[in-house]
């Protein structure tokens, strides 16, 4: 019973954390980053500012948290992929499974307002430090999953970190390409193509 209560408490904490992150993103999309206060984010979720501060050090960290959680879930998905799948096939399936769940980032055409909001957030200098921290944590998570899948020693072998770094770069480049599209377009095909090129060893076009 104690284990069940602890598990439920942890799930509720995770739900609150993600709700705050989504609220921060939504408000930044709607109002612009400079017009969003921590108090606004907390009120959107129905919690106190003190509760917000228990989870995040500021609105930038809250916004980056959704990016980090999605990246962490790619590692979770990778661990769940069949052992018979080749590494890059498993990574591609894992990445697409997570990105297909996000608004405007799956197979469906996104709303222009959402694209504008994401573009603002990834280009806003005030958020760059938080995104860099999130990217570093996400890379470490994915590297650990790759090491487990391949039997590599993460303390000695370069391969897991190289793969994780390459995947992170592919996601970043695919996102930038997606944002620069002349018209709203689904993210999944762009990311699939980026990972396909990586798996092929980046041959000269």
C-alpha cells in the first residue's frame, strides 16, 4: 500500500509538472514570452506560485521542461522497442512515436499560431540557457538507452554519446527546417527524413 501511495503521489507530481510546462508554453504562444509571469502560469493550472517554484526555477525552465520530457520519453520508447529492430530503425520509431503526440508536431498540419509560438520560444535569447540544459540532460538519457541496447560501456565507449548527440542534432535541424517552411507542414516527415539520412551515414545528395 505504501508503494502504491508513493507511486500515485509521484504520478500526480509529474502531472502537475507537465501541466505547468504546457501552461507556460500556451501562454507564451498567446501573449509573447515577455508578457507571461510565473503567477499567470500557476493560475492557469490552479496552483500557487509557491507550488510552481517547487517545480521550476522560472518560466524558461518550465517551457523547456516539455522539450526535456519528450526527449526523455524517446529513451523510454527506445528501451521498449523490439530487440530484433536495428538500432536506427528503433531510434526512428521511438522518436516519431513521441513527436506524433505533440500539437503541430506529428503527421497533421499544425496551426500557424503554434508554429509562431514555437519559433518565438526557440529563438528567444532568454530561453537558450534553459534549452541547452534540457538538451544536455536529454542527450545523457538517450545515450544511456543506446548503451543498454547495444551493450556498450557508456563510461568508456564513444558510440552511445555520438548516437545521442547525432539524434539531438537531427531533431534540432528538423525543427528549424519545419519552422522555416513557407506553409504549415507536419513535423513527422521532416524528422523521419533527417533520421533516415543519419542512418545512411549522411551520403552526399
